[in-house]
C-alpha cells in the first residue's frame, strides 16, 4: 500500500507541475520576467538531485520509522483513537501546523537559514521556484518529520495525503499565476495563494518575514505572522522585487547554489535576513 500511495504522490507532483506551468502561460502575473527555459533546466536539475538524495537517505528510513511507530502504537492520533475522515483532517491540519513551525524556524535559526536562503535567493517567482530547495534543507527536514511522525502518529494515508497537498500547494502558491482579485481575496481566507505567499518572497522585509503557512493561512493569523499582501508596485511606482535584500547580482548557477550554505554567513548576497538581522522598517 505504501508504494501505491507514493506513486499517487508522484502523479500529483507531475500533474501539478505541468498543470500550473500551463496556467502560467495563459494567465501570467508578471512575477517571472526572464526566459522560462534556463529556469526549468536549473531548477529541474536541482529537483533531480534532491529526489536522489531524498530517496536514498530520507524516504526509506521514514517509511520504516512510520511502520515501527504504527506497530508500537505511538502518537497522539492513536491515543485519541481517531480513525477515518476525522483522523485524516486532524492529521493533515496538525502536520501543517508542524510545517509552519519548521518554516518559521528556517527563518529564525541561522544554521537552518543557510540552507533555506537558497530558496529565497530566487529573484523571480514561478512554478519552478517550488523546486528550488537545497538538498541539505530537505535532509534536515527529514529529521524534523521523524519527530512529527512520532508525536502525531498519523496513518500512512494521512501522511501521503499531506505530502501530496504540500507539493501541489507549493506549486500553486509559487506559480506566476494571476487570479481574479475577488477570487484571490476570497481564496486567501481558506488556502495559501500566490499573492499570500508571494509577499513572503519580497525583498522588503515588512512582508518577507511574514506569511509562513504552507496549506491553510490559519497559523499566521493565530501566531501573529500574517501580513496583508501589498500591491504589485512599491511607493515609487516600481515593481516590487523578490529575493534577498543584499547581493542582487549573485549567480544562479546550480553549483553556486549548492555551495552557498557552506560559505561564510556574511558573504555578499547570502546573509541572514530574518528578524535577527531585520532591516529597518
């Protein structure tokens, strides 16, 4: 059953990637200004490497860990006796809350930020930005997920459903996709949208240190990290910039991205930009 669930998650990933790329071509929001080809090659190569790393070092150990936890009866889900649809809803929401905490930690803890900043160094946004993660960040997240599984004890169906939803949601809210304003404003109350998450990628840290949620925006409201997304133009009438505040000219070559976390914290274009070093507002 686990292999069938994993194949289903893979199909969600592939169909989402192709589907949102197609929608971007129909209704672009202008968050990507360069050519698509180099971005797909660069981020696709990074995604291929990440897949190899995750399958070899994280995926199988997590599956074995999940099976062992189920045999031992660990986790809040089993303590509460949740089954069926209630268990799916509870587990997905709880895992999303854990993901919110982990994402926020990646912005607050300098060591974690060394890896997560590779994602935020993208100066444009489109569906391929959802592929732009350093393998070190994904490896570290595997350890975090092992603790989530032990604390919560979700069923395999709930776990793979959450993973599939995270994949599809990341593709959606990074996509260079223009939604009708009324649709965007309504949907933003229920699900993380491109505008909601796009604010999180702005150079302007008034928004760049906010909006950490992955699936539902509830966690940003509860923990006071929500910021209403601004308009596309800044106070000077210029398009709002995405990426890191410093080092706007840094390279996007795959090797440079892979080596970025292992260079000095004060290297140009790769400094911590979370609240520990927040620029003046």
